[in-house]
């Protein structure tokens, strides 16, 4: 099957039930997307599938046929969220941050000027063991202002 990953067309000929996460990490060596729980509960594996945030650990490759996948590596280095993350010193251990940023990018696409409640609701499925939720919210607010 054909799939586009970070703007590049790629072929996948493996098991169509393989989770997108393992295709990205094991076959394409795109290791920014992390394995967390394996049950779509933590958000560490969040990527965009045709522009919508999804949990790559539970979505099979069959669902990605002829679609576009964007990973953290596919966001521009100067993306406003990446800049805001640095400005607010969001990461501590950093493990969840690619999933956090990908979820936040989906939020800002749908809601360019989110309220605190919008942010809390959209980000509630992304767990940060280090507890940097207030910094995450501040970074999202900063990024939303930068895109004005």
C-alpha cells in the first residue's frame, strides 16, 4: 500500500494490522513518536493522519492506505509550537513531548485562539509524568498568539 509520511511517498508491504507506530519507528526509523501504553491512553504516540491527531499505537497501517501521516519530524524546526515549548521550558524528561506537540498542533489548527478550557479538554488525553501541564498550556497560548 502507498502512504505519505512527512510529505514523502512510501510503500508498505507488511501486515496491514501492524500499528502505524511500529512502521514509523521500526521501518522508517522515525523515532520521535514514542511508545507509551500501547492502548491509546497516554498520547505519547500521537501523530496526524490526514491532518487529525490519532494514537499511532492502535491505528493499523490498513487505515493509513493512501493517506498522509505527519510525525514530530514532519513539523518544521521553526514551528511556533516548538519555539513556544523551548521558550516556556516545557520538557523535563521529554518523553511525552512529541505527542503533546502533535496534539497541540491539531488543537491550534481547529481552534486558533483556544481558551484554557479548550486547551485542557484537547490535551486531557496526553499524559506528562513530570507534570508540566501549566507550562504546556502557556506554550500553547504563546504559539496561538504567534500565529496571529
